């Protein structure tokens, strides 16, 4: 039995589970219609996503869209959609392009999502409104036998940590996996093609050309040629998938599909692997934000970018950054050195500049050396305002542009060096320093 056959046996949903899923979908659809009638809303329930397309894995989620007439005012759609969702499942409201309700029903995670029933794909629409068209396209165009190829690709993507277009992962969506199998024919042929990809790879289905896009990877949406299905794929995610494809084709192993979980290192192991790098680490941690990942992670990246910019303006060299969320949120910054000499050389204007007199007047009084000329330019030795990176972050963190919900978190713990070896930071340190690919753990 081949590795792919063994994997399929593990991931293909059994017929009994599929019957249970479809029974739950039928119940939910009836409940949606009943709740809509009760509040006077006109709604058509529609199953979308992998279950509707037959490309789901075991234990799937159920995505049930509630299609409102296109003439419905947006606020009415939002309010009615949430009200119907609350009446159907005991869940929680989430807010994306359209607000939706997520809850559990008969053992399945369910998303009840309101959207507009759009009839013309040329009309401007949100990603949510476009989803029913994606479902119908795949159902019509995915050839017999390809569903299992999609399942293999999805499981492979999950194993190498490339699956999911959400902000946390910045990877390949389920729809993109389906299009890749349509384009190349099988799981193996997708990997064979991926061996030759680079950042900037652009793909489309034959007969479905589209626009050019600036993102690291392009796959033209056959439903809407102005949209790039691969827009979420980050460069590092694309490069990881390319590497995984090459290495799997050279030496297939089940670890590509089912990698060993990363185990949190003990302090001694962190010190062994990190060595002197640990002394140049800073962590800013705060309580986990109680929001969906697609809201949280852009804010975390914005906050981390602001921190690195602050440090670089003060001449600190940022070597690597990482984000880890467990019970708390950890923004990790690794520097070339956490401390710099107290003295620094300040560059002035060229010797023939009209600003020379202004420079000399200022720095004759403020410099710790007299201004001097080197290679046709004025310089002066000055004293740094901050020679420790952790002290700089402590002083300036509240002043830099953080994500709005990050700023509201309020309680920031800023720790550096050996003090990071407390138990609460070990998972974040492991995530930062364990640089092995998932299939090599």
C-alpha cells in the first residue's frame, strides 16, 4: 500500500459520518427557514465549503450560508443574519466582512453566515458573497476521482503548516487546493509543479485568464478574474510548500502529512539551542485577545513591526521576530545585540552643504567630541539616548502605533535575556528557536 493510500484511509470521512453531517445540515436548514419566518426575513439556506463540494476531511465543519435578496439593506442583512443565527445555534457572534454566528450542533462546528444572493458575478461583491459561486464552480468542474486528490493536498498542506488563508497562517485556502488539483490533475502533479515555483508564480485554469496581481503567488479566480485566490499566501508559506514538495517527492514519508507535534522545551534545552542568542532576546507579552484570529493577527503583526522600527531607528539590529499565542500573547524580538556602546557616531552634512554652519553650531556644544571631517562629510561623536533595547521598549511602547486592541490590553510584561526562562515563556521560546521544518521534528 502506498503512503498516499494509507493517508487517504486515515482522512477520508466514513459514509456513516457523511450521513450524520448531511442530516445535521438538513436540520439546520429547516431551523434557519423557521427562524427567518419568525422574524419576517426572506432567506435561502445554502451549504457551501468543503462538505458541499465533497472535498472535506474527517470531522468537518459545516458552513451554512443564509442568502438574502440582493435588495436587502446591508444593516438589515447583518441584524437579521445574527438574529437567525442566535435562534438556530447556541454560539458566539463573530465579525468579518459580514457578521456571523459560530456554534456547535450535533457534534459539528457550525458557521451560520449571512450574505447576498448575487446573480451576476460581474457585480462588485465581498468575499463572503462570492463563496456560493466558488461552491458551484467546484461542484461542476472537479472531475471524478479528484476529491481524494484534494483531500491529500489539504492534509499535506496541514502537515507542512501551509493550510488556511486566515491571517494566522497566511497560507493556501481549501478553494485554492481544489483549483490546484483541477489545474494539474492530481496531488502528485501539484507537488511536481510546485518544485519549480518561485515567489511571483502566476497560475490560472485554462480558459480563465485574469488580471495581473502584485502578491507573492497568483491563481486567477475563475469565478471573478479581478480576484487572486492566492492573495493570502505569504512568501515564507509559499517557500515552505515548495521545499516540502521537493523533499516529499525525493523521499515520501507520512511525517509530511502527520508531523510530530512540537513539544515545549525545558529551560536547559532552550539554553542549549539558543546559546548566546537568548541574551539578546526581548519579549513583550500581554493577555490573549478574546477576538477571532483574522482580527487579532494583523494587529499583532502591526505591533511587532512598530517595535522593530523603534529599535532600528535607535541603531539596534533586528535578527528575527516571532509571534506566539497560548494563554498569553508573546511578541518576540531577537537582536544582534541587546546593548550598544554609549557613544555613537552621528553623521552630518557634506562639507560643501549649506547646512554645515547649522550643524557646527549645534554639535560644537552638544557633542562629546568636536565635529570632524571624514571622506567629505562632517561627523561628531554623541551620547546615545538609549543603549539598552529593553529599556527603550519599556519607555516608548505606549507611544508607538500598536494594534488598537493590543493597545487596549494595557498590561504589558517586557522581559529580556535569561529572565525569559520562566515557565510561562517556554512555549514561545521553543516556537522561536525550534527552526526545524514540521516534517523533520
